[in-house]
């Protein structure tokens, strides 16, 4: 694919959100010439800072950070490109109907909870320790490639089964009680899980919020207990289970990523919506950019699919190269 200067590009990334920017930066570090196409006039996806009133800027989608992997922060050297994250001093604030309140955060949660229930305050440490023990094992797995679900001969399937066994073996760091609790967290509701631990409504409410934020579900929806684990999974500045704020809003994260990518030679094209990508004869994948002429990329796999608006049925013959069960999910 030719770039703006007429040179050939090796890889094309559709979408300039934080994942696309990170992918582009790593590909460029590996020696590839990369172009990122972003529909909006700014890169960042859900991690953007925008002016919502003259003179006032705010994170307009994602609003707090903890799950940005420290390996990515380190290898992209994001702090050197302007990223600074500070810890949230308080986690959640819950006013109660009787005029009191519950304010949670590092160094204050136990004393706050004790005002409502001494029993619950005494159980907080064990509750946190068990979640942290499970989260610590999962952190060790997060950068491990999961096994593929394959059909065909044992020659293809056996390596994937061995990979699954190796991953399963790492869960043996947990004792049997914690393994059962891990399964329960994936299956139970946040409400039921918290009912098993605590007696006071305020502490269940303030933790229950963590089980549904961004989830649009009842705290008694099966599976919502996992979101409690999700909220202690990340880290900020080396401290596990902590959430923070990026100075300058969430857009500061993706702008730092964009600076890394461009410094490594990535071409970022904004206001470039992708209509479709398809395969033609030979190893060239022309990409339609709205009203912009098609252009080809030499190293993409030969795949036809539809992106952006429209379903698979709107892609003409583009869906024909997809496996039937996958194409059906797009309709």
C-alpha cells in the first residue's frame, strides 16, 4: 500500500483506538511499515479527552485507568512521551438514607465500614486477600496466548491440548478452596457473592457498584461476580488493585501511544473511515475509504469482510471467505 509519500507500506490497522495504536507501535518496532486508519478526526477510540464546553475538557468515555498492562507502559516508554498516572485517593462514595455516608479508599475503608458493621470490617482483610490471590494468578496468565479450539486431526489438536494443560497447571498455585472460588466468581452474581461475605447493606452496595459499573446489569445477574475480580486485577504505578487518573484525561494515554507510534515511523490517518476490505486475484487487499480510492496492502491475509456500518449481508461477496458460523454472527 502506498503511503502519502508514495512509499510501500507493509501492514494496515483499521481503527486507531488504544489497541490499534499499541499494535502499530509493536509492528513498527519489528521493522514493518505501518499505516493506521481512523474514522474520527482524532485517534484514541474510547480513551479520548475532548472539550465539552468552551475551556473545559474531560474524558468522554473511559474515565479511569488500571488495566493498562505495565509491560506495555514499560516497552513503549509511555511516561517519556508524556503519560503520568496518579492514584485515586478515594474509590467510591456512597451516601445513605439516614444522612451518613461510606467513603472507601486506601487506608480508610476498614474504619469507614466499622461505622456500619464491626463484623464486616473484620472480614474485609480476608475478602481482599482472597481476591488478590486469585487475581495474582490471572495476571500471570494475561499475556499468555490461549489455546485455539480446532477441528481436524490429532496432529493439529494435540499441541493446543498441551497448551491448555500447561495453562491449567499454572492454576495449581491456588489451593482447592481458591480454585472453587475462582469458578464461583465466573458463575455467581456479585450480589450473591457479597451476601456470603458481608451483612451490612452499605458495604454490599459500594462493592456491588463495582460489579455492575459499565456492565448494565443487575448486581444479581449471574456472572457479575467476575467484575469484582476485574476491579482488583490491574495496577497503577506498581500497586496492585489500585485505580488511577491520567493527568490530562484518558486521551493523554492514547496521545502518548500515538507519539510513540509516529516516532517509530507509523503513519496515522484520521478522518479515514473504512468501507470494506476484500481480496482480489493475487496477494493484494484493496481497502475502500469512504469516498477515497481503493489501495492495496501486500502483507495482509487474504480475507474478505465488512467493517464499520452494515452487516455481512451488506458486503456483497465479501462475506464468502468467512467461515459460515462466523459470517452468520455478523448478520
